[in-house]
């Protein structure tokens, strides 16, 4: 994964969250929630908001149980929408936001994961037709065969 791609997907996620909050969530809940369009929403904030949605859903469930209505009940429709919004926030938005936050921590100012892999070492790769040998992140994988047994190691093996 590259930093550019992560930034792009993270920005798209933030935009989706803003639109979803304005169009879907705000009409459903009674508590006023203001989002700062300049500040990105973190995964912790999304999980805290999921808690607010769960409380709202609990209140709605209690209200439906206390005063049942025969026939079509708008509260049940609202409950269904709240459940949908809750699952979207909890299982989609917060998970993706946390993933992108972890990616940003892993990058540590670099452009891609290939430079942050602690197990990889820089090795000279094959030269291309222009005689350009390049150093790239790679693994020192050695495989040997003992009769009817395959062994592999990521570290050099001494044959005795």
C-alpha cells in the first residue's frame, strides 16, 4: 500500500462520512451532532458516535414496547433505519478509518510499506536489458532438499 493511495481513500472515506451524517443520520437522532468539515473524523469518534446511536436505539425500543401501536408504526421504520445506520458506522466507517490510521502510523513519513517491512533486506535484483541493477526490498529465502523432505528458511543454512 502506498501513502498516496491511503491518503486518497482516507479522504474519500471522510467525504462519505460527512455526506452520510448530513443525509442519513442527522434526521434520525434527537441529539445535535456537529461535524467539523476541516477536521477528519477518527475511528474513536466514530465508535463513540456508535455508542450514541445504540443509546438512541435502546430508547426507541423501550418506547415501542411501552406504547404498542396496531398497524403501521413510524417508530418501527425509524428503528430499522437506525439499525442500518449503526451497522454502517460500526462495521464499515470505523473499521476503515482505523485501518487508514494504522497505515499512516506504519508509513512514518515514507511513501510505501515496502520500505517499512522489518523482515525485508535490500538486495541487488537482476539487471534489466539496460544494465540497471537496483536495490529493492526482498527476502533471503533459501530452500534445500533432503531426500523426501523439503526444508526452507528465511536465514542462511549451513550445510554440514
